[in-house]
C-alpha cells in the first residue's frame, strides 16, 4: 500500500491512507489525549478529547478523522487546550469523581488527563444526575456509574472482543446509562465474567470485586506468566502487593490472547494461596499419612523405587508426568523414568 | 495446530467439530465469534450439543455422539461428487485420493443424515458447497473428535477434508486441534509419552536409543514402548506395575472407570504423589510430596499453536513446597543419577541439544519473540504454518476411513447416551478451579444436562436430584433441563468429585493411540425415591 505523508506538530510523518490521524500520530510516537478511543475497538468519536487542528482552522476528532496526504495537523495550541479543558470539565461536572474512594486511583486515564490539564474540582451549581452503583450483584465485577464517562469502551469490548454483547447503553442525554442484557444488573445477566470490559475501562467505573482492599495501584508489582488452564497459552500480567498477595490478572497484549482472558484466566488463581496447600511431605506410617522431613520422604521414595526395580524389574514402575508442569519438568520426568528407572512407562494426561 | 491463533482473521470461514470452543478455549472462541459476527465470516458447527457457537453458525449439525467420521465423509462425498475439491493441491501434494474417493461413495447425504441423526440431509450438501467456496477455511477440533475408540480415524478424517480442500500449508487454513491443558503440547514434545523420546523420536529405534544413551551418558535404555495412562492402571490392577510416581496428575478423577482406578491404586506397593493439594489420588498415596504451583515457577510452556513461552516466578514458593524439577532430581540422584541441574535454564539447555525442533529456541529469544517450533537454529524465526511445501512424509496421505459405531450402544437397560466434558468455569479435575472462590461460587456443584423431552419422559423437574448409572457405577446429581443436548443424549461435566463423571465412563480404548472413549457410553437415569 502507498504511504502518505503529513505534518503533525511541524514534524513530517508517514502513515497509510486508511489510518486516522490519531493512529498515525500514535505510530509516530505522538501522544494525543483520548478516552473513548482504544486501539482494539471500533471508533466512536464520542468523547472529543482527541481534537486536533487541521490546516490551521477546524478542530476535528483525530480518532475518527482520516489522515490525508499533505495534511497539516497541530495536536496542541491554546484553543485546543481550552476545548479539552471544557470537555474534561463537563465530564467532571457530570459525574462524582473522588479518587480517594476509587479503585482506579493511580491507574485512571481520566485522572491522568485532568492532572495534565491542571483541572479544578467542578462547581456544583448544576446538580449532577446520580447514577447507579452496583457493588453487589456480581461476585466478579463492580460498577459505579457515577465515575463513568460513557465512553462506551465496555460496550464495544463486550460486543467486539468477547463477543458476548452484554453491555449496552439505555436512554438518552444525561439519563444515558449502562445496562446489562435487557436492563438487568450485571450479576443477573449472561455475563461470563471475562473481565475484558474492566481491563479496557479508562476510569474506575468498572472494577474487579476481589481486588478491593488489596493495595494501591502504585504499590503493586507486575510479572508475566502463562495461564495454567487450557492450551491457548494466554499471557497474563500478574499483579502482587507488597505483602506478596496475588491481586489481579490482566491479559498481556503480546501473548496469543492479545490481551483477552476468560473467567478462569481472570479469577482462577486463588488456589495458589489457599490454606489447603500442602506444606510438608507426608509418608504413610501405620496406615496413616504423617508429616515427614524432605530428607525422610525423598529417601523413602528412592529406596522404594530401587527395591521394586531390583525385585520386579524396571517395567514394574510407571510414572505420570503432567501437562500442568513446565517443559523442563516434563523433560526431567521422562529422563528420570528412562535413564534412571529404565522403563518407557511414562505418560501424562494428553488423552484425558 | 498446523496453523496459528493469529491467523484466525485470515480465514474466510471455520468448521468447528467436536470443540465447545467458547467454553473450553474461550479466547479462541471469542476470536472466531468476532470474525463471524463482526466480519461476516462463515461458520459450520457439528456437535451433539447446541453449544454457543451453534448460535453463530451458518450451518449447525446436531450429530449423534461418535458420528464425526460419518459427517466428515458426508461432506467429502459431496465435495468429490460435485468436483468441488482442490485438484491442483490433491494432485501435486497428496496421494491415495482414488482409494479414498471410492470409500466415500456410500456416504450419501441421506445415509450420513441417518447415522448422524440429522433431519435435513440437504444441509450437508449446502454446507459442503459452502466449505469448498471458503478459501481458506480453518478446521478446529478438540476432544470431541479424539475421545472415541475411533479417535485416530476421526483425526485422519479431518486431515482428509482439509487436504481435499487444499487448506493445508496455507495461512488461515489448517487442521487445528485445540489442546486442553496449558502445557500438554510441551509435555508431548518433551517425550512424556510411552513410545517417544523428545520431539517424537520413537523409543523402539536402535538409532534413537544410541543417540539418547550418548546424550544422557547411560547404558541400555529400553527400546520397548511403555504403557499409556489407562494401560498403566490396568497393569497395576493386574499386579504387573508395582510402583507409580505421579506428578501433578489426579487419575482418580481424570481416568475413566473410577472404581477400577481406585482398585488398581490400592494394589500398588508404592504410590508417590507430587502435587499442590492432597488430591483424591494423593489420599491413597504412600508418599505425598508438596510441590510449587505454576505461579511459583520459572520455565517454559508450549501452547496449542506450538509457541514456546516463558513462565516467570510471580509468587514466592509456598512454605515447604519445592519445585517439581528439584524433587525429581533429588530422587534421581539418590538412585545414582549424578545430575547437576541448578535451575530450569540448565535443563532447557539440555532440551535444546536433544530436541531438534527446539534447538533454536533460547530463554533470551522467547522474552522478545513469539517462536513456534520447529525452530532448528537460533537464526530461524520459528514456524507459524506447518506443511507449507510438503508434509512430514512427503506427500499427504489420504486414508479411506469407514464410520464405526462407538463401543457401547444403547439398549433397553441403558437407553441414553452419556457424554462428558468441561464447562467454562471449571477445569479438569477441579483441583485448581474449585479452590478459586469466584469460580467455585459461580458453579458450586455438578449437574447433568437433559433435553426437555427426556426430562418429561422420566418425569424430572429442573433442579431435581436424580441417579445416573452405567455398567461401571452410579452417581447422584442435579438435573439441568435444557435444549442444549439432543434428545437421548445427556451431558455431564467431569470436574466434581461428589458427582464424578468418571465413575460412569467406559475404559475402552482406541486401538492405536489408546485414548479412552469418554464421549460415549450408555447410561440410565432414574428418579430417587424419597
């Protein structure tokens, strides 16, 4: 495809004819403030925060305006800043934003742009329309629409990525609000709890129930790994708090999952910190499994296997490896059975 | 998978057969749904249950359990008869076409509809024509193809169809089995299989024996293929296997015919279980060794598209638990092995040396690159699409495959077909998901799915606890009346110990690959009198 050339903030950049100004800017490392736009979703041009000036005149939403050859784009000037502040002011006016009580504090796109634009608290001359808070209907998701900016990312995420189409908007104007299915609360809907909507929510309007009280966003550390469940191999960013507790799981965009997860990959990891976890080797003594030291247990296993091998031959021993273990561990298990025990009796649950 | 997850948008359409994708591989399920709903791609679904994907499908075939081969042959019958197959591909890349084409002759739409229990034979013709027009079409399957006594033939049939349509070796095509566990692909690649060393090199080969004896510095490796999971249980039951070392598996829940498994385990002289919980199987062990969960581990895992990915340590090891590799090494060294692995990376370096398909993969590379095996050298980018130029054996071999019925047929005493599987919220034997609060709260107990016609015949009401029995055993379970299953077919998830599906399943095996027929057995359902 032929490339096009345009100027953004005095810099000549190139892009493709079907790209929007925001996309070309973003590919060239120029950050244009945006809220309703998300690279994974269709464009709605709702929030108007991403306005830019084209040809020194018109203000246009850069998330929907196609880039054209020879275009001259300015992403920030006095007029643009004033318009963005107006947009942010209206959003603040419309809701009840108090970061002190918000799960997204420190990880909120609205907060980021408000700080960037030095916003003040809204005057309360115009009373805001109190919207629904649903903290109880689902054990997975919480919704506080008073911090919702009606960007519609959740609606599009559910329809375009998860393709469950649970979320939707109802009514018009200042009464516009989110509904699940045919006007149900989320816990009573057909929501499958994949959490994609929460992951893409730019504010704290949607949050994860189990995250609550487990720490502040900037205290969490992040490490990626691969989901333990099915074979898709979703890459997940796991967040832990300073106490070492697992706080949340977020889909990583570089994995085969492209950031998406299912309910198991989102919420299925409590088991790792369950008090039922085994913490001592057990050896059966007089018919009862009793706690033993590692040395005692390992000696017992090695002696037992050696004895059976000597008395009945290596094929009297079998090993089950595990599709839940790493490649390294599976390799070692089959090597152990073949090279140390001397049998090919090694299998795992591939067929089960 | 012969192809990659990232190619889903490149397909013009999909045939999903024997895979409840949106529940068992949900992220791939969503990607397929998205293409169908939002991009106008075509979808054909064949499954005994009206799964979620059926709602999105252009054609949905509610086939009787165990009749995959018949419907695939039916599609191919139409494609061959109407000359819709990819002649260029078949001539240049395949062999055995004539013989297969001959075997397809009797699989007329009417004949197939009768076997599969489908009302409209004409839909088979239309769907076959649609498939032939989709260039390329990807075929996705899962355990609904394999878990039959005819499992191997089922897989071969999927390959027949995709070769016939010329959908092999092209982006957006392929035969794509969705693997059910996060590292089942890797465990197979690593040779955790009774007949093969790493990278599927047969143990019954002198050449391979010598190669591994040299690599491992040992003498007299066995060339006798070992036993598969179910064969191990049978051998234990017969007293031939005396000791079982079981790492991260729960055969009491996962193997067919639970009663038989328990008897077999009780007969062992030594049962060692290495796990994170005191599982149902661990309760019968002589020694239980506490191991680390995946979040406490470093290493690699290989997903269903052959992508080798890094796993990192997210949590500190649970107090008292040890890495699985450390435990194996400790036991091995007590038996004289003299191993000196200090970390997973040491093991991976050895894997690279003895596993040609992994030779070019390094810990460093997979931190940045998405590499799918085969990757023979460090400068090789990996392989997204298999069989591009030729197949492993050279030409793709068409196999004439006849439909054969499942092992157990329904009769007067056991009039219904029982099929088992997973549900979205739980995984395998439930060890992990039932210990995760939100999942456990969402689906706290098992249920059996029964069609309203059957429910009314037996006078069951939704939510009632009934008894389900087979020749192996009996369970009590709550009824869920739903139009998902066909009349005459009931579905049971196997995650729940209290209502264990594998008390009921039959342990007959495919003669070649020894997979058990979890997807079909005959059962009866009864009211529990107060």
